[in-house]
C-alpha cells in the first residue's frame, strides 16, 4: 500500500441555506431525490424550529420556508 502526500482535503459537503431563509424564501436543489431533501428539511426544521416544504421542479427540487 502506498502513502500519498500532498493530496488536498476535499471541500465540505455543500449545505442548504436553511439558517439564512425567511418565510417565503426558497432554494433549488438540482441533485438528489425529493426524499433526501425532505429528510433534510425535517431534521433542520426540528433543529431550527422552522418549517419547510419541497416540490419537484424542472428536474430538481425546490424548497420553501413556510414558518
């Protein structure tokens, strides 16, 4: 087995902008299925005390903050 040196650490996974959203704001996710996005919406909604809704749109998923 070889040891590689100087290989950069990849960027952190891109996170959705839940914390910056106001009621009525939305963002578009062009990758990942609606179930994955809905699961993330649920987890972050519980954590932040917010509500989100997601709908399929143009080959991706759009998420709105509802409360």
